[in-house]
């Protein structure tokens, strides 16, 4: 017999925790809400302090308008707002939002203290709350503005606490959140301290390029190109990386609509399409692009965190952003010369080489021959699980991407990038296990300037990097010197490789398993170091690569699991020719 299901009204304390969970997912969510409040209050300077990755303390201080005693108490009540009076107001709010849930939601899952004073008030107000309940209310001396301190976050919601990532990952999210505000409001001074260390320091008077210096370093900022265009009631401004500053991932692409950071596939496509021809295929621009449109044409309530927006004139926005990026690059000469040649050589922008074009390959792969096997080796043997050998003889390159090789069984097509990726992966794995990775000391140390998030990710894996042969040391804030690299790698690319690896690690969203993180590091190193599609190989280089591949444990799949070798059997070839 089925029992009847009863519907009950939840207790207010339970309901508030559920509501809080919709707004406050992690420490970075708290930082986002509090910084938004500070900016909406007209703060010219915002300071963020974080301890224990936000679990222990998050403190946000601003010099904005502040609140009266009455407003301070009302701000902790649900649905309190200074911006909305009627439903119609939702479509015209031009600040970050009415924040009717932010402070009450944070207070519901933490210990919160707020000190605030409005201009014209003789004294300030201090209000403290635990689990959403006000426990203290008093007058205090305070400067004009507001300071909100949040401690013991999620103390009463252990399930939420349990699913937070490692401290480095959560701290990385906070850095990313503050970086977004840094770019969207470059006129505001912003200071971020994480565990007592200044991670972001921006004075507010250096404009957007100064904000990029604070986030990514001077080297990166100086290589960025301004983009600017106004047409059809839309305005685009920002910076994109020059042809020599492209990245290994999209981690450094920031898009804003009316100063709100957003995710939008169409606008991301517009940036990359505008950049086409300035970088090789598989590389991405760093970009800070700010789009201003009529607020009435933007729906910011598509997603609970307002990260995704719906644009009424999305196709027009796509065209304006694309034009802005392309014209900015053209003005700077970024779509001619080296940038265009690099893209063409990788098959990007200029289209792929003609189908069926074969090349014996000119020596130009950067000199990695000899690290994979002795030059002049003209055959190699793949050992299958059954132990049957396949004698191989290189024939030619196809589209500077595949090695064509002859065997007793027929014609083999070998993906050159995946082949070397497999070779390097197994050598790195062996070096890590034995802690005997050979190093080659660089004649000149390579300097690398990283963003705070990438620096944190790299620091976490420093021991593993030493194990495979790297020698890297800190050199100032978020800067590193690469003094040695594994013997398998090319020294002249050390700086770019370390930067690519750091960006890749920073995008892993805090993988929990130590062993899985190590695995991802080796895969990333192998992938970033391997010869690429579009690299011309000499006959000797192709033979050396096949010889090295034959000695691996799994010559048929790369570390990502993709196939390396495709066989066209003698039988199939003869059948096609009716022999």
C-alpha cells in the first residue's frame, strides 16, 4: 500500500540555505557578489583579502557610498533592494543587478560582519550575523564606504563544503573572478591579497593596458593590439594579442557586454574569426573585448549567475566584434608577414594544402632529430600484442602532417604529432617514476611571466616538473626563470612551453586525484612538446620518429587515446587496382 505524499512549507532557515546554494556555490561566488556590490556603490578603490582559499576569510572593502544604519539592517533581509521598484525595472537595470539575494544568501551560510558608513553620517554601523540571524548591531567609527567580512563559509552546509576543490583551485577561481572585474572596470583601483600575498595590484589610472599588466604581466600587455569600433548603436573596445602572443588555450579570452563578464559562443567565434590568419591553427588569441549595447536588448537573467546573456541583435554583435578585431590587427600589420605565413603553414586561414600533395620534407623541424633515435635509421618494427613485427620504411610526408611508410603488410599512414606525443609521454613517465629525468642546461635562462592563476597551477606541479628534467625557479611576482629542460626538448622553446603547460594546468578546474593530476601534466608536456601538423620533416627525421615509436609500449594510440597509425593493406590496394 502506497503512503500519501505530504507537501509541507519548509522552515525559513532551510529555505534560506537552499536559496543561498543557488547564488553562493563556492568562495569565488562570495567574492563576485561582494565586489559587484562595491562597484555598484561607486567604489573608486576595492580591496579583497582571502585566507584559506576563502573558507577561512573573505573580506571586501570599498570607499563607495556606504549605508545608513537602517539600510545596513535591511540589506540582510531577503529581497531587499535599492534598485527595483516594479517588475518592469528588471529590463532596464544597468548595474550588476538588484542583488536582492546576495548579502542574505552569503549570511545564511557563514559568519558575516559588515561595517559601513554613508557620507554625511557622523558614525558608522557594525552589524554581525551568524547563519543569517543578526547577532550584533552597534554604532562604530568607520570611514565612508563598506567592509564585509565573511568567515567560516558553509559551516552549516557541510555538503557544499565537501564538494569544494583543493585550495589552489578555489584560490585560482577567486583570482579569475577579480581579473574579470579588473578588465571590466580598469578605472577602479583593485587590490587582491591571497594568503597575505598581493596577487593583483592595479592603481586605476593606467587604463585597460595597465589592468592587463596587473593581471598578466608587462611582457604580455605590451604585445597586445587595441581594437575599437562603433557602428549601428554598438561600441567595441579592448585589446587582443599580437601574432607573436597567441596562446595554447582560450583561458585568456575575456568578453564583456555592458561591463558584465559573459560566456557567448557567437562572440567567442567572432573574436577568433577576426583573428584568423594571425596565428597557426590550434592556437588562440588572448583578448579583452568590451561590447556596449542598448541595455534593453540584453537579457541577463538566462543563467542564475548571469554569466550567459541573450542578445537581441546577436548576429549584428557578431559582425561588429569580428570587424573590430580584424581591423585592429590590420592597422597593426598583424594579418601580414610572419603572422599570415605561420597560419598558412599550419593550414589555418589560407586553407589546407592541396589534397594528395606529397613531400619528401625539407629539414626544418627544429633539430629534434637525434633525441628520438639515430639519424639514418631506415626501418623500424612495430611489435603488436601477438608479437608480429611490421618492418617500416618511410616514403614521404602527406600535407606535412602524416608520414607515409611501407611495410610488408601494406601502406601505413602515421600521424606525426601523435607519434611523437606517445614517445615523449612514455619517456617522461619513465623519468618521473625513476626520478632520473635527464636535463639540458640552457645557455640563457628563459624568463616566463604568468598570470596569478597560471602561476599557482605551475607551483603546485613544480616537484613533478623537476622529476622529468625541468629546473624552474621563482623570479619576482608570478615570474619564473627556466634554467634547464628535459633532454628530449628543444631549449629555445622552453619559455613558451612552460607558459603553455601552466595555462593548460590552470584550466583543469582542480582535479582531485594526485595521480590523475600527474598524468595530465605528462600528457600536457608531451602534447605541447611534440612536433606539430605543418612541421616539415626530413627523411632521416621521419625514420628516427618511426624507430622511436616502435620502442614504445603502446604505439597505436596517443596518450589522449586517439589512433596513431592507419593501415591500408596490400590486399585492399590490389583490389582497388583490380590486380
